[in-house]
C-alpha cells in the first residue's frame, strides 16, 4: 500500500516544485503514466508481492526505461518521460527493498 501512495506523492512533489505555474497539469500527466502498470495484467499471477517488476513486465524492460529517460529531454514528451522515469525508479527501489 505504501508503494502505491508513494507513486502518487512523488510526482505531486516534482510537479509542485518544478512546474509551479502548471503543477496541476504536470501532476495529471505524470500520474497518468501509471497506466504503464497495465502490463501487470499479462503476468500470472497478476500480483505477486515478491516479484520485481523491473525486467519482468513488458513495459518495465531496461531498454524501455532508457527510452523513458530520453523522453525527459524532449520538450513535448518531457512530462511523460519524467512520470515514467519516476515510476521506474520507484519500482526499482521497491525491488531493492524486497531483496534485502
């Protein structure tokens, strides 16, 4: 449950601190990128608390994560890239936390 809450709070903090004029729009775009987790529906079982999503789910592959980071540098895709990169970073941190 904490993992899900953090997925909402970190983008809110980033939007508020770095996109002050349009923080609501920035937050909406970044939170919308959580739809990347729809790829969890392809797994069996759909939810496994001890499974690391990085490298397992189709949209959580390393080469795609590099693409998400690259999107951060293009003005038109910056918010999507930031949202996806935050999401993947939080998932990676969760993997580290689970393995220790």
